[in-house]
C-alpha cells in the first residue's frame, strides 16, 4: 500500500495527540497541545501526517523557516526536538518515510531539511532505524549536542550510590541546613532568580517569557512542575521539570540565588526530585545539554556528572535538497 502525505490542520489535532500518546517515541514536545502554545504567527507550521490508507504510519512536526534566504523545513523550531513519531516501525518503513519526506520537501520548494532527534532514552522501544535511514539517504550530522542523562535507580535507597563523593557531601550538608523543598506555583519569584542567573552568567534572557512559562504550566499542570528550595519561606532556588513521557523527566530550567550558595540548595532540590521520580516509576532524568553548537561547558558538565549523569547524543541532521 502506498505511503501518502497530508499536511496537518487543526481538524487532526485530537487524532495527532492520541497517536503521539501511544507511539514508540512520542513525547509532550511532539503534541499539538504543546506546539500550539506559541503565539499565532510566530511559526509557519508545515507538520505532516504519513498514512497508508486511513492508518497513520508516522507524524512529523515541522515548521517552514527562511534561513539565510533558504527555505528550510525544521522539525521542530518551537521545541527542543522533533523528528518522526512512529509505532512498530521496521527498517524498510524507516527508509520509506525518509524517502517520502525528502521527495515532499523538494516538491514543496524547500532548499533543506533540519531534524533534531531526542536522545535514545525518550523511546519506549529503542531503535536507530531513523538515524540509519537518514544517513543512507544523504543527511549529514549538522551537530551532535551532549545531553546529561541520569539512569534512575529502582529504589530511593540507591539514589546516593550514583552521586560523586563531593555531591553526596554537599547534599547531606544541605539536608541538615533547614532548607525546605516542595512543589510550588511561585513562578514570579522563580523567574526573578532565573533571569538574574542568565544575565549574570551569559548576558542572555530565558527562552520563555514569564507569561509563556505560566501558560505552559496551565496547559500541562500534570506534566510541568516547578520545584522550589526555601529558606525561611523565601525561594532561593528552583527547577522546572517537564515530564516528557511516562519514563523520562527533563530539567528545563535550573536557577539558584547565588547569595545563598553555601546552602547547596540545588543539590537538595535534585535529591528530592530524584526521590519523587523513582517513587513515581520514571526511569531517566535528563538534565539537558551542556554543549552549545558542540562546545562543552566543562563546569556544567562536571556538575551534572556529580549526580551520576552520563552524556547521550541529541543529534541534528541536515540535508541540502
């Protein structure tokens, strides 16, 4: 049966999200519910549905973007990663999807395609078929970022065993310091700390504005959690977690007030977050990348490694059409 491609429209939103929820590699970042939070007009959507007959074979969230006067199909400009979302895919299926995508992009007048794939641990069933099909069909690695991923233990009693000695010492000290750790909805206080951190360290602003972050939290109250560290009722550190699927949690923003650095509140935060994640059956905690355009931030990498995290690829592929 031939593989047919149709462009996504809002009429298919419910069908799309249902497929993502039951796919081998779907995450919240692939859902229309997440992608639609962006203000109207920020991105020109060019998401695709691949079907055989009436049955979905795969989804491809994507945007139509002008980059240096070249029309580029990017999967996805509005999220950390994109790529094909599929179910029960064989090697021939992967080749047919990639071939159909490149044919569609050429016919639609695109000059190139960029695809960023999530790390392997976001898959319910592991497979590198898509990576293989991409490279065999002319795609090249545009960049290979490194994301720090902690493989969570099976019990909370084992959490400390993954920590490096310095992380264990700092965490135990913080646990005795009177710091309170809890889930929070104080996004304003948290965002003040985050803005100051990024301005001081990198002279940049957060990717999301405060209203956007609050909107996302309202859209996904069950999947986006702010955890705060408090000293005498004042938030001094915070982490926003995105529960990407039933096995992987992503730390999206990590921020702490440097005036209280001696309390090592971030260590304390992560210790409690790992406890919660293990108790709720999650298998992986993704701290996010510590490379930018493949240049490592050595200090950030070492900090994440101190909790037992190891580096996994977050690959971006490119093809010139």
